[in-house]
C-alpha cells in the first residue's frame, strides 16, 4: 500500500523558511520521480517542483525558482522541499505526489503571514 506522509508545515513570517518532508512507503522509492504540488484557498492545485530518480534533474514553477529546492534521500525514502524567502502568496496546502502511481499525501499547511 502506497503511503505518503507530509510534515513540516506551519506559520512563518514573510521572508522566513520552512522545510517540508514527505516520508514514503509501499513502493520502490528510488525507482520513481517525485513532485510537490500546492493548493491555495479557492484555487486549483498547481505544480511546484519535480525531481528525477536522483538529484540530477529538478524543475520548478517560475514563481518559486531560486527560492525553493527539492531534494530526495533515497536511503530514507523521503523527498524534501526547502522553502526560503517565503511570501504570503506561498500560503497553501502542500502535497507530495508520485506521478507514475497517481498517489498523493494528505498535505501539510503552510501559512506565510505577519
């Protein structure tokens, strides 16, 4: 059974940082690409970041390029999203996803506010 468990969200001031984690189980983690998505209130879920089977290839939505970093630790079956220079418009529920398995976690809330 595929399980994705996000953590690390919270309330942070503009300009602050958070590190999200997604602990994965029930599949061969190292064999799959991973993504992060987010959904703000009243908006559709949007792509945030992608990582290949290793750290060699990553891709980001333009609005987070240079501020967010996706990474993975295959030995720990975990994918991360380091978020720096956070802005109020980054407020959303953040989800990790295994595209090939169409599997989603429950999400973790990130709120950027002063």
